[in-house]
């Protein structure tokens, strides 16, 4: 039986909320490059990385492959979406618009919600 897809509006709401929560840095780094060529390096602690890996595994067991766009988010925000998706039994859509991702990237940077040690920005 095919599960219901999480509405894009719900994802937008989660990302908008996530973008206003301060995230501290850590010893681990991941770099993402958005379609606009904006490059952000997220820094995060080991605990965030472990939580992300556990959430990703749980999502994959329940729904299968995780959509590629999720990897453009901070590991804490990926974890939030995976847990929500499992909790409400709605898988994430395979694709969301670049506009949503770019807006997310801009919000976390312009809102100053990532501590300076949490990101490295290159344009």
C-alpha cells in the first residue's frame, strides 16, 4: 500500500520554523551547494550526526530511499523532517522546488540563527 505524501506546505512550515531556531556548531562539517551556486558548510556536533543517521535509517526502513533534496538541509533539520514524516506516516516528496531550498538557505543565513561557527558561506 502506497503511503500518503507529506504536503509541500507542511515541509515549508517546518523549514520556516527550523530557520528561526539557533543552531550551535561542532566538530563535524558538511558542505552543500544550492542551485544558485551558494555554498554553505554546516558544522554540527557528533550527537546531531548520530541522530541524523538514526532518523535516516528509520525513514529508509519505513519508506525507502530518502529524497535527495533533504541533504541540502542542516542535519538537525533533516532529522526533524524524517521524524515528523514517520510520526504522521507521510513520506517526503521526491522533489521540492529550488525556491523552497533557496529560501531556507537565505533564512538561516539572514536570520542569523546559525552561530557564526556553524556555517561557512561562499557565493
